[in-house]
C-alpha cells in the first residue's frame, strides 16, 4: 500500500495581520511533521479554487483564521463538517468557501481527500492591513502549533 499523500494548507493573507495565522501554523506543522509525503501550500482562496488544490490527496489538513463571539487570541478548534454543526458557523473570510468547495468536489466525484481536518484559530485582527501577527496572537503561536500537532500525532 503506497504512503498517504497529505496536503497541509494554510489559508489567509500575509498582508492582513492576523489573517496570516493559518499560513504560519501550516508552515510550522509541515516542518514538525517532517513527512516526505506531505506538501505545504499557502493560499487566499475558497470554493472552487480550494477544491482544485485538494484533488489527488489522501489527507488534507487545513488551517484558517476565524472570529467567534467571546473567543480569545490563540483559541483553536477543529471544525466539523457543516452538517454536524448546529446553529451559526463562526465568521471567517475563507471557511464558508472551504465547505462549499469540499461538497462540490464530492458531488463532481473528484479524487478528494478521504480524511480532512479543518482547524480554526481565533484571530483578533484579521482585517487590518499590515505584516505580522498582533502581539497577543504572536505570543500564542507556539502553543497553537503544539496543540494542533499533538492532536495530529495522537
């Protein structure tokens, strides 16, 4: 049996402060996993463009910024498929398109990953133009990476 092909996809815009957190976490996870069958991709896409990036992989790890009511910088959680979530989904500039792209790929019977893990990281300021994370989120970055890596490795 050939090894699983994995894509680690960081979503965000590195020129929009905390929106870059998905990209930074994905880079760190890729380095920590040190898997020769894992490919790192960075994108500011959703929907169809995202679907096209995932075709042909067995496993996908997607990381994006999110804003929730009452969330604290650096909080992170794994998102379920939209059919498994009750009520409103958290606000994100990419996430809604993620689910749409996945569903479209399935309906078109494309070679979509059998295993998809989507992680959302609470980002206090994803809409301000500027490079670098806000100090509050930057301070939490190592803990975020460690926590998500622990879940992936466990």
